[in-house]
């Protein structure tokens, strides 16, 4: 399992976004929300959806362990 940083940022409008700091993987996951916690939940849900999609398509999925910073 690969360790990947997930960057949490606050936008000018007060909302939060989370994105992966790994542009060499075959997928990208992001999340947004009104709070950092909401954005992280959205991100984690997106990761689960991506993993499920890869499995349904019979594609190899590189699993990641995220460090939220």
C-alpha cells in the first residue's frame, strides 16, 4: 500500500478542499466541503467509489493510505 499525502486547503470563499499529492497514480481523488471534516469525508467517499469502479472494470487498483495535512 502506498502512502500519499492528502492536502487540505481552505478557499477564499471559506469552503475546504482535499486533493492527493501524487500525480503519478492512475487516478485522482478530491473532496470539498463547508468544513475540513466534510471535505475529508467527501474525499474518503470518492476514494471508495474509485476503488469500487476499478474492481467493477477489472482494472488493477493501487491502494493508498492517506496522511491528511
